[in-house]
């Protein structure tokens, strides 16, 4: 099964937040240490996958954000 880039971002984020929670709750050092090492490896792999992802879009910079279009003031706030 091939994971998408966003799925990998979510998994990495959850793992590293879990490491922070485990460290705050005084879990055994070896658990925190090994999860940190796994998290760092996963972080590097995630960055590689996101940068090499074949994602394309037809949006350009003038499109700005879909929920907040850029244009004339009259177009955004009709009277």
C-alpha cells in the first residue's frame, strides 16, 4: 500500500506529538528515545516524499485562496 504525502504528514505529526506527550508524562526513557529516533527518520522521509510528490494544480498565484478571492473591492462586497 502506497501512502500519499498528506497521509505521511499526518502520521509523522501524530508520532512526534505522541513523543512530546510521553516525555511530559515521564514514560520510560527507552520508549521516548526510540520513538524520537523513529520520528526523526520519518520526518526526513516525509520531507523527501512531499518534495518529490507529483502533485499538480491549475491554480496560479493570481487565484490566491479559493475562500478569499483577490480582486476589486466591489466584487468582494456587493452593495
